[in-house]
């Protein structure tokens, strides 16, 4: 029974996610009968299966929601913002009930208020004679449904296919409801009859013969990824041993077969590594799907007309990163809707359309994903940011006037920083954006703000596709070897002494048209900093973070190697400038440099 309940909870989560999005779509397209039927069937499935498993409160709530949906299907009620409000509130309560089931919480919730409001909604809109719905006619039979029937009715929920295409330009209703990403309706994939057969003697999870997907416990994937990491380390060690043999016994025939075997192991390991990493990848749309509902609710709260456009939701990202980016994006979108976008009256006076637009886009750039949230609102006044920064003692008037705009915008991500004149229930207290920056940096990502007064703002987030394995550049400082993420390395140079200058006693490298501050890497990461020592022709690694550049002085370049990132644990895990550690092919443990932390430490030193 435990496995059956777990299967129900997984499928219920998928159904509720689809209900969240489809109810928002229905508010925009109230005449879409296929969409309405799909919503009805999802609620009907949750009701039937919860009844079979004995979850009475889930059954009671979904049954009343189903009554409203059935009346909408039969045109006995009409879709209004008020009807959608009560349905969405019921859906939120349904999530709480299912969480209680998941946690084994036996305590029942008080449904009196929500049930009374659902009843009042039904009675308030009844304008034609009440008819018996198919649900009422088969109440005894459809309230008990097996998981096999759930699977037959909702086979699309357990089959992974191509996500629906996004419609970027869709009409917005006069009530200001957001436009969700609309795709092709899947109603035709379901049986047209809403009545399900009665309960069989024992539940079974029947799968269609054409199904080609399975669910895998994430712990198993994590375990597989760990074993894959160990295999990569073993391959690196094998390769180094063979390289030493080649140097000591160059040209010997027996080594040819060993080299061939090592090449085969390397190829297979690389292919297996890519396959395992792809298994952990999920479309970023899994996170994006929650935002149409969020924007719809914010539209109602702020009395604004807001259109949400989503693109690039099929871009894939590692599961560990997917789990962490949801909350930062919620903060950014809430700020865009509350502070960025104007009211319809303000937009009209400014010569804009009454409908404000928030765009959410994702795309892959090399080994990174770039997520951009853009709005066409009032934008950030850079002078207001300057004054606030000076007021809070974050910069002097003289220094802030010399800063580039992007550097000034970074003040917005400081703790407690807000230029909002009015604090609302949605935002404006200066909390949130500093948490956003902190969470993004924990993922080895960067966040940048760009804005133009009267035209809008854009927040860009750049994240690594995976946090498990990186390509690294090995560098030596004194007797220590460090690993720099190759994705952050812009170039390596052996510069002349004449190309290094001093500004305020700090060394600066002139590299072509760039002026780059430089620092000894050992001063940041070693227990024995040596201060700036200028050799005749220093080796410098130029690393980048967004538009910033920093030169790291090292003693030697040792080459490139694939590094499996291992946590340093709670004792050393918070060390600034260190992302983790790895085991090299020679068996030695080496630290992996955190570029974001490196810039923070370098700024403090300078």
C-alpha cells in the first residue's frame, strides 16, 4: 500500500501542477472547452484515486471543485475572476492536504470555510435549472477508482515527451489577468467520457506497451553520479600512470596494447559520464510552470494588467540546480510586477499600453544556462540608487560618480537596500534581492541588473549546467596546486614586467586595451601569503565574472584535467574562495577555486 500511495502522490503532484497552469489559461480563454475538459478530468482523477485510498478530505474538496467545473462545462456558470479565485484557493488547500498525506500527518484540516465559499459560488451563479451532472449520476461508481484506471486515463502524465510550444503573443483580458504560456491541448489524449469504471478487486499500475519512460528515485541517481565520479577519478589515475610508463619505456611494443585499452576505457567512461549527467538533467520549464499562477495572483493583488511571456523552457539544467533557482526567480518576478510595472493609468499617461509585460527566457551558452527576467516598466532610477547608497554609507559621492552603471546597480542586491517609497504586502522592504544574490552565488552563478528609466529593467542570471564535474586548469603556487574552473578562465599570459603598473600601490596589468587588477593567488588561498612579488615574466591567469576581470599570478601552468567536485564538509565548506576539492590522477587532494568568492576576497584585499 505504501508504494501505491507514493505513486498516487507523484501523479497527484503532476496533476496539480497542470491544474495550476490550466486554470490560469482558462481565465484567459474561458471558451476553450477542450481545456476545461482537461481540467475537469484532472480534478476527477485526484478525487477518484483519493477516495479509493481513503483520503476523505482530499475527496471532499476535489468533489466540490468538480461540481463547479462541471457547471462551467455545461454553461450553467461562467468563468469570472471570482470563480477562479475560489478554485485556485481550493487548489492551494489541496496541496496542503497532500503534503499532510506525504508526511503521514493524520490531523484533519478545517474545511468549513472553503466548503461554504464553494457552495456560495455555485449558488450565486446558478441562473438556469440545475441538472444532474455525469459525476452525480455515477457517484457510487466513480468515487472509487483504481490506480490502473488513473494510469489509463492519464497516461500522458507518466510519459515524457516534447513540451508544448510557447505562444509569446496572446490577448490579455480587461481584468488584467496574466497570459500563461499556451500550448496544444492534450484533451484529445484522454477518453471523452468522464465516468470511470468501478473499483476492481485489486489495484494495478497498468502501463501502455508503447511507454518508454520510467520513474527513478533521485537517491539512486545521486548514487550513480557518485560512482560515476569515482570512475572518472580512476580513469584520470590510469591515464597518468600510462603517461609515466610512456616516458620511462618509450617505444616499447607492449605499451601499445596498454595505450589502446586505456583509450577504450577513456572513451567508454566519457560516454557513460555524459549519459549519467543527461539522466539528471531536467527542463527548466519545471520551475517556469509555477510562474503563470504567481503572475496571475500578483495581477489581482496589485490591480495591474500583466502579461507573462515564457520562452526557452525546454532548456535543460541539472536537477541540483533546478531545485535551487525557484525561490530567487520568485523574488525577481514579484519585484518586477510590484515595483517595475506601472498601473494601467500610469502606463497610459506615459504613452504605453495598459498591459505590462514580464518576459522570462532561458537559453544555453556553452556550459552555462542564462536566465533573463525582463519587464517594460518604469525602470530603476540610477540617481535614486546613488543617493540611497550614499545615505547608507556604502559609497562616497566622489567614488560613486566614477563607478560604471553596472557596478552601481549591484547595490540593489545589498541586504536591506530598497529605493521603494512605499512598502507593500508584495515587496519593498529591501529583503529578498540580497538573498537572491546569495543563492545564485552559492550555485557558482552570477547575477546582473540592467535598467533604463521609463523603459524597464532586466535581471540576468548565469548558472553552470551542472555542479558535479568541471573542466579545470591546474596551476601551481609555491608548493600548492589549485584548480580553476576552465569556464571562468578568459586567457593565460606570460607578461612582461613593463606591462605591470601600480595604482594606489596596487599592481595593474595592461593587456591590450584592458586594465586588469592582478593579485597573487597564493595570497587568497594559502595559509602563508607572500604579498605581491613581481618576477621578471610572471604567469597570469585572467578570470572573468560577468564584465569584471581579475589577473591571478601563479608560478606554473600544469595543464587541464576533469575534476569531480567533492564537498569539504561543514567545517571547511564555508571557506570563501573555495568551491570544494577533488582527487587528481596522481592521488593527491587539491582545492577547487570558487571564482565568485575569489572576486569577493580580492575586493576586500584591495
